[in-house]
């Protein structure tokens, strides 16, 4: 009579296994609050620089739905999206590579009841929490500067979590393929042009029509569209496309990351 | 009824765990393997081994580097899928119930995998959380275990500041956080100085007395002799001998060994002159070993033949003699 219960129950971690890893990461970062702080400050500095300097040189912007906004209000939501991307990529590439290859954290964790899935979901969950805190703070700064034009802006916070999910999932999956720190140059090589060219600092129609579709299928562009439309309240179907795109991207990344961890660590 | 309980000063964990122990107690073997194979690509690291490790035993894998000890241990720890053959651990199937098995075993891997981003004490408390233990439980077990491995005064230190022996002790403490039914130790003392080794042996000996089933790998004979009730000698992925240390010595060696040292370079040619004085001789660059049941008699016969060794040592056979015979000298590094 004990046999049935023991087959099912013994020692399985209650609840969300990834939560254990989130808790572990929290302990580590509690001591490294300075690292935490810089992640928040970077986009804020960008925003100030643009708000004070660049905006004075640039005219107002007409949104796709005809709404007219200031340049700073046009750029701020894009910075929000880009910082969500940067945070997620940083957490899911450098940090995960370090834990995977150098400190063998996941090998040790897999000797416990935890499984690769718990590790993948835990790391991505952590990236979301950290990214969410940054984004929330950035949104507060934007609101204080009068850059949020609509109540839809409230939804920009979950939107940044979705962006984090998409980039962290793919970032972690890619990290499992990396062989050395040099390989991360490729990440930088992808991230920087995306940051500069995804209609972040100027609208899509600045590009010739033949190029526009290329920009439109990049993930950061989808993220920028979503944030910009929510923050300004100028919603279109473009946001719906973005949500579907980002959900699919994150889920594919998460699934692949978990599969790859099994292949790499459970040899 | 309850077979084993480990961490000093702590009693049972909870009803689920007690009943689990009873289930294995009834079945006998905590580990059972038949024709177990591990392949990496087309290389076979473990080539069909059979094992039965009953509850409460201290069991050892002895073998040179590359013998397949770690590969076998990793399969038992459910972090490496078996390539073929049967394996049950704690009466469960690693493939289907890996998570449930890992919940009840402690693993001390060959390389310390301590969490260098955490303190010594956090290494224990956080690891306990991975097993689903409550915060309070983790805290109290961590303090007991730190005391057990004599690291209490290092509780808040960073892992990097620990010596090799301390790290090893911390790894062992960590492997006990879930009060395991089965403790797997892969080369627990390799690379440690003699003091650190003896301290660790003392800890492992105590765990054994508390009834923890120990499975360890080593290439130190003295360690195997000190700690193991029974062991297997592995070579090239196969088990080449099995038994208690005494039984292995009786089976594969003689009671005594006479070691003769002549000047370097003479051993090859002198070997032939004394070969008939022993059951078996071994010619090494620096000495001749005569395997015989009466070492003194062999010594006097050597003298009777007019041979004058620089030094003579008569000693009892050890596991080392068995090991060298079974695995060959060239493989040992
Ligand atoms: N992940 C792996 N991939 C390929 N070969 C491996 C792997 N792990 C171990 N081996 C090989 O398998 C053999 C047995 O290794 P191992 O089990 O570590 O032996 P031991 O622990 O007895 O030294 C060695 O030849 C080793 O190179
Ligand atoms: Mg090994």
C-alpha cells in the first residue's frame, strides 16, 4: 500500500521547479545590486540624452493613425522595447554560458530532482522578473516625463515581459550552441544593428519599400511596434502580429533550450 | 524496519520517505544492474556489467583511469541514460523515475560542482531547496552538516576561499542535504593531502555506521580497503574481479610478498634465477616481487643461492597487488 504512494510522491519538488533557480539567482543578485542598477540606468540615460538634445532638433511625428507626437515620445517606447531585449539577451547568453560551461551549475542541479525543463524555465523566468523590474522603472520615468499618451500604456509592462520571453528563450537556446566567448561576438553583431535599424529612432517609411519588409520581420521591430502602439495608444493589427510573433519565438526558444540542455548535460 | 538514516542528530524526514525505505528494504538490492552498457558514439565505456548492491553496504568500484567507473556512477545517479542492459536504482527505473530516484540519493561527483556564486552555507540551503525541502528544514540541516564536516566557521565564506579538502567536504555535506538512502561518491579523496583524506574517511566511516549505503569509486587501494565491504575491480569497461578486500587478496594474490631490491638494471636478468621460489614473480624496474605464502623462506632461499640484494622487505599482500595483477601496471598513472 505504500508502494503506490512512493512511486508517485517521493521527494518530487513541489510546485514550479524553475522557481528554485529563480530563488538562487535572486540570492546572487542581492549582493550584486550595482549590476542590477546599471541595467536600469542605461536606457534612462539614452532617454535623457534624446529628450534634452536630439528632440530639440527634430520635428513632431505623425503616427500611422494620424496622431501627432513629439520625437521623445516616439523614441521612448522603442527604447523601452530595446532595453527589454538587451536585458533578456544579457541574462540568457553571458550569464547562462557562465553557469553552463564554467561553474557547472546545471550539472549540479540535474543531480537533484530538477530536470532540464526546470532549468530552462527557471532561467527564463528569472530574466523576465529582472527585465520586468527594469521596464517598470523605465515606464515610470516615461510617465513622469509625460511621455505616456494613453491608458493602454499600462499594457506596455506585460508587453515588455513578452519581449523578454521571446529574446531570453532564443538567447538561451543559442547559448547552448556556443563554444567559447568569441561566439558571443555574433550576438553583438545581431543585436546592435537591430537596435539601430528596427525603426527605433525613425519611422519605417524612411526605408525604401523593398527594404521595409526585411525590417518588419525582425523581432525587435515587432517589439518596437507593440510598445510604441501601446504607449501612444495608436493601436493597429501590427500589435496583434507582434504578440503572436513574440509568443511563438519565446516558446520555440524555451523548448529548444530545454532539449539542448538534456543533450549537453545528460550524456 | 527502517533501514537507514543518516545525517547526524536528525531522525526521519517524513512519512513518504520512511515508507520508501521500507519498499527497498523488502526488495534487498538498492542497485541492480544486468549487462549494463554505456556507449559514447561508437566507443563503449562500460561493456556489460552486473551489480547488486544491498542496502547498508559500502561498495566500491576500483579501477585505473578510463576504466568506466564514472560512466557507471553517472548512470546510477540518473544523469546519464543507459545505452543498453537493465538498471534499477532504489527499485525504480532511471528512465521513467529519474527525478524520484535523484530525490533519494546523494551525489558527490568527481569534479566539485559547488556554486561559486554562493557562500558555503548557501550552497547547502539552496541545494536543499532544489530537493523541495522547506526553508526552515534547509537551514537546520545546513547547520548540522556544516558542523559534521567541520566547516561551521567558514559558513559565510566564499567557496573560492576554501582549500581542496574543504571543498570536498562541502560537496559531501551538500550530497547529504536530502538525507539520502544511497550516497554515490566518485573519487572522493583524489587530489587531497593525507590529512584531508583521513578526515574524509572518518566522515564516510561514520555515515556507514549510521547505515547509509555508500557506493564509491577510487584508484587508491588503501581507501578501498578502509571503506568498502565489497568491491569490484573494473578494467576497460568490464568487471574483472569482485569480492571483499580480504577475499580478493586471497583469490588473486598470495599471503605474503617478498620485495627484493638489487642495483638498478639488474632486475630483468635476476628474475629468472628466483622465479621458482615463488608462485609468481613480478619484475619492476626498481625491484623484484616474489608472491609466496612464506616470505621468510623465500628470503632465505634467495640468500642460499648466493644472491645479495641491497634490501629485502617481506610484507603481507595488499589490494594493490591484486589491482596490479588484474589491471596491469602500464595502465596505472
Ligand atoms: N562524455 C563522454 N564522451 C565521450 N567519451 C567519454 C565521455 N565520458 C567518458 N568517456 C570515455 O569513457 C572512458 C571511461 O571514462 P570514465 O567513465 O570517466 O572512466 P573512469 O571514471 O574509470 O576514469 C574513457 O575512455 C573516457 O575518455
Ligand atoms: Mg572517473
